[in-house]
């Protein structure tokens, strides 16, 4: 094994030691109950199914207006676009 002082800490700052590596390896080798695993991180789901990415070209003026609206609404441009489409297409 490498010297523990050369290893980067885990994402929450816990130092990676030989003991931690051995404990995690033993846990993994014993297997995990999939029903007990929980989803961690990642993007929150949108709607009833996985969302699609739809590329759209915007002229500079429209892009600037979109960015300004997102700042004014304390949100991001994707949310502004989704809200506008829902209103224009009259869908929930």
C-alpha cells in the first residue's frame, strides 16, 4: 500500500487509511442489499420519465434576455425555458 499521508481524503474529508480501505473492501466483498441502497446526489428527476436534452440555437439578443430573466427570477436558464414552454403549450 502507499503511504496514507499521500492519499487524498474522501469527499467528506475523512482521511483514507489502510484500515478504512480494508474495511470498505470487506464490506464490498460481503455484498450489498440493493433494496437498502439509496440514490445519492445527481440531478433531480423532471416529470414522469427521464428528461431529454434538446439543443436550441438562440440569437445573442434572445440569449441575453433569457439570462436576464433567469437572474431576475433567481433561477437558471433551463427553468425559464421549461416554464415558457409549459405556458405557451398550455401543459402542466
